[in-house]
C-alpha cells in the first residue's frame, strides 16, 4: 500500500488536505475508488475512518479521505452547506481526473454529516458516484425522532449501504427501517450490536472494539464486491 498526503484545491486560493491510499498492483481501469468524508465533530483521522479505509485498501480498493475546510482551519463549527458541497465536488473531481490514480468508478462513504451531505448531493444530481455508504446516518437529532432527515433519500437512484449501531442516538433503528422500506433504490442495512453513532462499544460488549470495526470493514467490502 502507498499512502500519499495530497492537497485538494477548492478554488479561491483555498485547499484541503487529503490522504490517498493506493493498493498494490494498482490498475485504474479495474479498480474501484472510495472517498471518505468525516462527520461534524471529527476529521479524516477519525479512528473509524482510518480503520475502514485501511481495511479496504488491503482488499484492493483505492481510498481517499479528506478534511472539510472548517477542520482544515481548526474551527469547530461546520462550514455552510454550499461550502460542504463545494468541497465534496472538488474532492470528487480531484480523484476522478487524477492523471495516474483516477479510478473509473467511485463510491462515496460518509460518516454522519459527510454521508448526509453526499446523499443530498446525489439526490440533486451533484455527485456522480456509483454507490453510497453511510457509517452512521444522522437520521434525526438526539431526542427528536419525529423530525427525520429523510426526504431526499427517496430520490436517490443508486445503491445505498447503511451501517447503524444499536445505541445510536441519532438513528433510531425502528425509524430507520421505516425509511428503508420506502426507498426505491437498492439498499442494505448492517446492524452493529452495541455500537453508538461512531460505533464505539462499551467495555462490557461481547465483541471488542477492534472486532467491531473489522465487522464494518467486512460488511462494506462484501457489499462493494456485489
């Protein structure tokens, strides 16, 4: 595996950092690329994103994880929706047009906010990826299960893979299943026992943290290979 630090231009003299990981025996015509977007309270070095990215690279996938601009500037509050969209588009363009490593097929994988923004873009025709992976979809705010962020999901035409923890305060499984039943695009749900919104599990959980992350890698890898 080759890991490269990259700078991704956004325009207006701004740029964000990324890490491009390339598997052994790379052949752009035959490989699938996965772009990872982080959640609101973390960055591209989030342990879950790092673990899943590394696991997919070891399985032969190319991955690119990146920071949104507010994290690049050391800020806590997320960028505006338009800036988040611009960043996603710039990262997609960077990878898809890369002269050496640009894969023919790209999948968007987002943790919480990163996945939500990607899915909204796909619904609006602004992000031409082939599949969507949600590492914890933020279906609702904590304690507000009656205010779902689901309207755009029904307009998405590409396959979606939802991974959800049984202790996720932002994604009630009963409500999620109700949403999934109404989707028109193909979907799969992987339930992570004991996982919270970041798939952290309590020490009393029968499955360790590392094995929980491994389960996620295996689930995503299996789905991508279909």
